C-alpha cells in the first residue's frame, strides 16, 4: 500500500479497509475471525489444473515455500504446462519481478503429477480445472476418497454454486471458495467464498494461506458470480448497452472511460477476458446474452484469443485496431432502438456505467454477501485496477452524493422497469425518500 500514491483521506480509507478485511465476518452468525481456528499447520498444497489460473496459483504457493504439487490430466498436458511455466519465469525475470534465486526456489518447491493418489498427504487442495460443475464434483468425490479427513478443499470457480459443489463430499464443511484473479501469481486480491456449508475453520485456513502467499483475501458470501464478477457483469452489461442501444463505437466508449481516469477501457478489457468466458458465466447464472454478444459469438469473435472481438488484433504484433465490421454490426443492431435514458455528455456515460454498479454493491451489502462498503472498494482497486484516487466504486458513489445517485437511479428504474440493472437497492430507495422529504 506504501507504493500507491493516493490522497491522504483515500489512503486512510484503504488502510481501514485492509484491517477490516483481516477481521473477517459475514452477517451469517456462523463464525468469524475471532472464533475460527486454522486447521493445523499447512505444509503441503496441491493445485489441480495447470492452465492459466492453476499455474499462477502454483507459482504463488511455491514462491511462499509451500511444497506444491501441480496436477494435470495427462503427461502431454503436464509437458505443455511446464513449457508455459518456463515462459512465465522468463517474462517475470525480464520485468524484474523474479530473479534466478527466486525461480530456483519456486522450481524446487514445485512437483508435478498426473496421479491424484500423490495428494494423500496434502493439507490444502485448490482446484482450477475447467469451469464445469460435473467435472469439479467428480474431481472432489475422488479426492474425498484419497485425501486425509482434515485436508481443506478450495475451489477457484468464478461462478459455480459452491453449496451445490460441496454436496459431493462426505464432509461438506471442508469446501471453501478461493477465487484468485488473473494473473494469479501477480494480483493481490483473492475472494474467499463462505458457502452455506463451509466451516469457519476452512475459511480461517484459506485466510492463513492467502496471508502466507502475500495475497489480500476478502470474505464474501455465496451468490451467483460472487461479489466481484457480479459487479463487473453489471459494468460490462451497461458498457455493451452503449453499443447496441446507443450506437457508440468500442473506441469511443473506451476513450471516455480512460479520460475519466481508468487505465483501460471496458471493451479492451472484455476482449482480454474473452467474450466466450462471459458467455459461460452468463449461462451458469441464467443471465441472457445481449444482441452484441450474440452477434460476436456467432462470428467466433471471442476477443484477443481469436484476434477478433470488439476490436481486431494484428496476428503478428497483436496491436489493437478498430474494426469496421464491428462498427457495421453496431449500426445494424442499434438502428431504430428507442433510448429511454438520455445520455448527453461524457459524464452521463460514466454515470450510466458506474451508478448501477454502486447500486449492485448496495444490494450485496443488504443480502449479507459482504460486510463493509470499503471492502468492495479495495477489491476493485486491487483486483480490477480501479484508480485509487477515485477510491473504488462505493466511495465514488458516496462522492457523487446519495441524493443525486438515488434520484438518477430512480428515474432510470422508472424508465426501464424490466431491466435488472436498475432494480433498486433498499439503500438507494431510502436515500430517494430522504431526498423527497428534505424538499417538503
Ligand atoms: N481465466 C481466468 O481469468 C479466471 C479467473 C478466475 C477464476 N477462473 C476459474 O479458474 C478455473 C480454471 O480456469 P483457467 O482459465 O485456468 O482454465 P484453463 O482452461 O486455462 O485451464 C484448465 C486446466 O485444467 C486442466 N484439467 C481439466 N480437467 C482436469 C482434471 N480432471 N485433472 C487435472 N487437470 C485438469 C486442463 O488440462 C487445463 O490445463 C475455472 O474454474 C475458472 O472459472 C478463471
């Protein structure tokens, strides 16, 4: 936190968020940081799945000195995973985030296998296999028969219901969500998911491990997409409305957002995350695809990975370019669509993107998904790159003023009553009532 140059009031706010994140609790009265105990000493950790996330998690664990076993399906996948790890070490060395000594330490702590039986002495297992409930349940059922009774199971799922996942276990209290962010070896933020069956001691163990691997864990409750992706989905949905309803181009939207102070525009980010990944997230949660997503998916424009998404990317240099094809799609889809909410200037566009996100944050607080507003902010600063000077989404909302925020959101809700982005939180409704009363 020392390296972040931020105004003193924001800095103090983030320091408070940091200490509240350690004093973890949720309004579920099933235990908190004071009553919970770490389940013994953690010495041996396994990561299952050596893909994008698994490799990053394994590096973080091995770097902290845990004996770390990385598991893949078969030898071919394991060979590929080791080649990708070597590429990562070289890149990290170039960026001076790793040196030869640290790489050696990681390599000597990392072990590879294709045999789940090798995990019988593990204290913690984190799965990072494909986002598929059946696959994850089958895996945990096998591990349940192999591992010690006191071994904690963590899942890196970004959207699946961990209560349902835990049902495959003989003791369903030992499954906890440990949701890392990509790239997992670098991003400090980890969302710890306290499922309805999860024991307080499993949560405490996840917190302890995160502390050891130098991550900042924040506790959230189990809900579709958990907290971070739930707010992010609102932000991206609003972004895409700017294209398919208002006819704005990706570069125009990204430019407005960057001018506001974000390092990256939302459509550049969407291309990096993958439009196919968003499709999976939506499918899992029964959220409908919007017209622009449907059209891009139909054309296999998944983002950077296919060199085409909201933008196109040069095959050799990977340089981002505007794409006339996307602009044509936007023109066709948005043509003749009625715009009930009026957006006149760039600030209106920013409000359109961020106000519903703030409202979603209030909904999460009301549902008991997270304990404090400032924890949402620290998650977005450390997990999303939200500029600390703007303080995170909730602090941004407060700085706008609850009066203005609630009046605007109430108006949008009345104009678009069926749109779930404008389903008002009680906090916003109360602020609207107070605003009305103050005018009488
Ligand atoms: N990619 C992200 O940005 C991101 C971010 C947060 C969470 N997640 C979640 O992390 C998990 C993994 O995502 P990813 O992007 O790393 O996927 P990926 O496709 O890059 O990697 C998955 C890996 O799991 C391996 N695998 C599949 N079944 C296996 C099995 N039975 N045993 C051992 N290995 C097996 C595959 O061979 C593959 O290498 C998913 O649940 C995803 O939702 C992804």
